[in-house]
C-alpha cells in the first residue's frame, strides 16, 4: 500500500543524509516536499499539517547538534513522528531499539481480555469491508494463542451470511454459534431489534457453555452509516458487554475509511480498528490518518485474502517499513509461524555436508519460502529494500512456480544427481514443465553456484 509514498519519502530523506551540513532552509524545503507527498497519499490535511510543524520545530535544534549527522537526526525525527501519527506511544518509541531485537510480539497484545468469563469482541463496519472474513482471520490467530475463540453469526440481513461464517469457521477449526431461528432468514421476515438482541445473547451464552474464552460477534453492516444501524449496534453492545468494539474498514477507500471510523466512533464507540486490504495499491492515507483524526488505534491489518493474512499492527515497525527500514521482527514472526524448524535444521546440515543439497532438498526449501507469503511482501520486510527495488520483483512468485514445475518434472534420481542431466533429459524436463530449455539450463547453473557458496560458509 505504501509503495509510492515510501519511494518518495526515501528520495527526500536520502538528499538530506547525503549532505554534511543542513541549513534551516534545507529542512524547510524537504518538509515542503514531504507535506506534498503525504497529501498526495490522501493523508488528512490536519494530520499532515501537525506532522510537518512538529518535525520542523524539533529539526531546528537537531541540525545545530555538531556531534550527530544532522541528516540522520532529521530522518529519526520523521520516523518518530510517522510512528506517533500511526498511534505509537512515547514508551514504544523509547524502546524501539530493543524491540528490533526482541522476540516476536503476540498478536493479542493490543486486545483487552476479561479477567473472568469469556471476552466478547464486537466486529462492526459497512457492507463489503470484509467483516466476516476478518472475523475468521482473527479467530484463527486467537486459536493459535490458546484463546479458545468462538464465532457468533449476528448478521441476519445479508443472504447466506451465516453459511459463509460457518464455512470459514470450519476452515480455521473454530465453532460458530447462532440461533436456529436465524437459519430461516430466507423464509421468514427479518427479526426486529429486540428479537435480534435475544438471538445474539443466546448465541453468546451457547459459546460460553462451550467453554469459549473469546467470542467474536460478526454484526450486520449497511451500505452507509444510518440511525438504524447505530441503534442496532448500540443495542447489541448493551446486551453483550464487549471488551472490544473493532471497526473493520477497507483501507482501499482512503479518506472515506477515516470518515467511516469517525462516524462509528461517535455513534457506538470504538476500541480499535482493523484495516483490510493493506496489500492493495491504495495510497495509504487511511492508515496514516485514522489515529490522528479519531484517536482510535489500528490493532490489526489484513495483508491478503488467505485466512492467515492478518497481522498485529505496530506503529513503530510500520513507520520503519514506510521509510524503507524494513521490519525484521515481522519477518521473524512470519518465518516462525510458517517454516518447519526440524526441516530447516535438516536442510542446513545437508547444505554444509560434503555431499551438499540436491534438487529435492532445494524443492523443500522453495516450498517453505513460498509458505511465508508473496515474495514481494517478504522482501519488503528486509532493511534496505526500497520501493524501487520491490518494483523489480514483479512476477517473482510466478518465476518461483516455474522453478517448482521444472524440478517436479525431474525423476527422483535426476533430483538427487543433477550431473546426469544431458541434453535430451533437459529437453524432456523443459517440455514437461512447459518452460524453455534455456530456463532449465539457467536453473541448473544457479543451483550449482548456490551449492558451492553454501559449502564455503
């Protein structure tokens, strides 16, 4: 989402760090550019003005400090102010150096859990924002953290909403609770507000009897904010006493997401926001504006369509991503969640052995890397990989699939001993994989080069 903004900000800050001495005019000109780029990214005007003024006031003292590179000081100020714009606390900023080398942060650190009884989480939002899918993603994360989640189908207006939630719940292995009366929504008129509250209250009690420690309530949405929607949500909030009221907002809608967040905050009260479609090509203004405009923190972000594509939101780490500084902690979390440790250790021992890795081992390593997610998304977490470099990896996932097809077209014996691959065998492999022979030759050359390098380390 932040690709264009990241590239623009990195270019401005690179010009500052390349100078040994900075004047106040240099900083003013740079901040003018940053202001323009933020506005072009659809960041709120008031939030942008506040950001620029805070950086300007602090930068005047920073450029007068002779012991530290003034350009690096300004970069630090910009990073910290972006983090504050995203909702970072002073304590988080003070410990950001330690956090970069700390253990992965559990996804539930941003949620408040009830000391006694189940914790109820109310998901609210407009139609099309992805509430139901996000509810299943959140349930999957909480299940991995031993929070024993359950899902409640409270959307009786949208056709097949309950069935969709039940299918998603089955995929993540989480029970779904709903009154049988709701299942007849196509044959009967919609229940009034009082009946709906009774149905949801009964479903929550059913989840409690099933020993669910967290209960996620998927509420109905509307095409727009209206009094009827707010009255329904207020009634559900009073009936279920949720610890968390999370707005699911589409990050692709830009400033509309900020307006929607403000409307829900004023109407029903929010404790957090989940931004979906953060992997899209939107300009990112919603993520950079929501906290500044509403004071409501972003707690999770959706970074893909799969049910594992929900990440906890860390303002300090996100600021680093925007400025091209990477997010090593997120990379470690992703690897820990997807890569099999025993397999990784076996591959490492094999790579350092006299025999070295063969193509079968290479295929296993390739599949483990693919499990971490899209290549462009993984590379974006590495420090120093800027937006321009990421543009060059377009189609990288397709190339990985081509490599996999080539290796799978080999026999087990050929994978174990690539030296037997003569011209006729390479032609057969190329035809089986549907790729040119030159691509097979290039893969084999790169594999042999990689194996030599691994033996040296």
